[in-house]
């Protein structure tokens, strides 16, 4: 078990942080990393062909069907099936590549593709429809192989944008509802982004509502409407998710994990964890290591 969860970064020497990688190549080059829980600073879109592995995303086993997509947000902890029977390719890209404007950032944050509050992270297609997306991936690969010029980034971003928009349309056709645009969604997304950066330091709803410049009540109205949860529940969920990740996927002690998450008193961290999960940190860790 690693001291900490390994974090993989996009190739530092890549001028354009987008790539399409055949899964057999990825497995050959990075087998050791893929078989252990890891997180990345980039987005994944898996395009699975004729295979049915089980991919693990933050303790959830995702059963893969042939000719399907799996969307994984940056910084999620995931792990490949031990059998590594994967066929297809993966499209990866970073915020630095895609988010040129505020609208780009807003689109990614609110997209039903990468949001964990928008239902299943998969889309299943038939073979003919699937090829439409593999053709886009092939165009991305071909463009990446051409000499750099002033239009290359724009062309690649447009290809990626077309892929995302087509995938969103397909997901809506399969019954996933669009997140309703408006102030409630904007406040919720802003809160979630702040929480992602500050959950180890700020733990009260008031801390976040002050930064957003709205009342605690207004923030609660927004998150309840969009997520069906109070801000306090969302804060607890984020802290507990990281605690669970570290308990199962690292060899940090309970005391060290509490410190990582901003709990100065180890006993209080244990009480907090048990209150919200009905198990002590040690009990939770042991139950998952037996699986």
C-alpha cells in the first residue's frame, strides 16, 4: 500500500494537453500504476469497444458494457480491473487545454458528463453510433501528428467540444436530465469548487457562504434544489470521501489522516468519522481490506 494515493499528471513536456491513447498501449506502459488506486490532474473519457471489465471509481465498481463510454472527472480516485481485459481507447485532456474562457470552465463544471450528481458516468451505444466518436478521436490523433501552427489548438478544442456536445445529447436521449441553469446551479458549483480546494481548512457552512457573499440560508436553498442535500451534508461527504480514500488506499495512520484533513485532535476525528459512517476509521479500513 502506498504512503499516499499516487497522483499522475499529464505529460509535462506536452505543448497541447490532450491525447488519445489506445488502451492496450496504456496498459503496456503503465500497468503498475493502473492496477493501484490513483488520481490524475486530467479528465478521462474511456471509449470501450468489445470488452466487459469492471472499473473502480471511489469504491464504486462500474460494470462496463461493450461500445460504451466512461467519463471520469479530474482528481477522482480510480483503479483498473486486475484482469486488464480492456479494448478501446481513452481521450484525456486538462483544464489548461480546454478552459480558455470562463464559459469553458462553466461548461465543464456543469456538464452532465463529468458531474457525479448527474447520474451514471457511463453511456452505452450501438456499434454504428460508437464509430461516430471514434472518428472524432482519430481526427484528434491525426491533428496532433501535424506540425504546430496558430490554428492547431483551436482545431483540437473544436473537435473535443463536438465530442462533448454529442455525448451530452446522447446522454439526454438516454434519460439523464440536464442540470437546470440559473443562480441555484451557479451557487452550488461555486460552493463545490471552493470546497474542493478548502475542505481541509474550512468546515463550517458560514465559512463558505461568506466567501460566496450569500447567506447560509440562500446557499442551503441552492444545494437542496440542485443536489437534494444541505451544505453541511456536502461538506461532510467530501471530508469523509477523502478520509475513506486515505484509510483504504494509503498506509497513513488514523492520526496522520486526521491531521491531513485538518483535525488537530485525533479523538475528535474518530468521533466525527463514526458519527457519520457508523464505523470507526479502523473498522472501516479493515472491512474494505478484507474485500
